[in-house]
């Protein structure tokens, strides 16, 4: 009985995340957590929680393009991700990302470039990049999570990363166009500028403090107007 009790305690201490299904498209597959779903959004696959409250916390984007010599090679991907990324936020603010690490990662015998940046795609979000080449394709997976929620989602991300498998399925693929790309040929940058597209997919991104500050300003403005009206009435 004592052994059984110890086993029960160990099981109870394990993460409770349930991976309910295996997602696969024309070029990649991985295990999705419970209550997550992936949909084709233009030329990219976007995965988010089906819970409306959690949908703004994290987003996964899957993209592929036809491999181009000198552009779609692991050393090129690694060199790109070693540099801070720059873009303009939806509010027009100039943002420079903070690279945290860049390394090669082996996943079931396949080499990926693995990198983590702070606010490279969405302000105040961490984004983990997994990029590789397979057959005639360049493949990119990004996991973007709110900075204050990253520790909470880290185990889920790690499990998804461990289950990644890249392949080249016959048939049409929705190629990412990148900046000035050509969807027919798939010749484009695998890493398009961050900011607008990703932020819109999670409902604007940015920190909750921005919305709280706006609400405070509105309330202060309303208070000032009310005070002026009251003073006018007192002076009559």
C-alpha cells in the first residue's frame, strides 16, 4: 500500500496538460494541447486555444516556402536569428527585439534552428522560433506567448517542440509570401517583418497596461468635465 501511495503522489505531481490530438498539414505535424485548434489563415497556418480568454495569451504560426539557394539554409537562418529584429508596432512605435538564445536542436534525428526572442513578433511577447529545411522547402514554426504567461505555457511549448516532424507531402502547399514574395513560386523571405500581422491575430498584442492607462485617462477626463459642470452650477 505504501508503494501504491507513493506512485499516486508522483502521478499527482505530474503536469496535467492533455495532448488531445495530432495536427498535420502538407509539411509539418505535431501534438496540440487539449482545446487548441489550427486554421489556415491566408498563406499561414495559425494555431490558438479555443478558449476565448486564453486566445490572447499565445499563438502558433506555421509557414513554408520553396527553398532558395543562399537563402534557405540552416546557417542563414541561424545568422538571421542571432540579430535583433526591428519593426513598427500597430501604434507606430519602433521596436527592437532581444535575442535570448540561438542554437541547433535535434528533434528525432532532424536538425532545427531553435531561437528565443523577446518582442520580435508582438510587443511584450516572447517568440520561440523553430526553422528547418526539408526536401525543397524552408519551414518555420513560431510559438508566441505573452511575457507574463511564458512560464505557464513553457511546458506545453516544450512538448509541442519535441513532437515536431517536418516532411514534404505531395500536392499544393500554401506558401508564405513574405515581403514582396510570389505565392506561385514561393520565393520569399521565410522570416517576414514582425509586428502587424501577428499582433492582429492575437487581438492587438501589447501589454495590458496600455489599455489600463487609456481607461484611467478616460476616467480622469470624465472627472474633469464633471467638476467643471459642477463649478458652473455652483456659481449661478
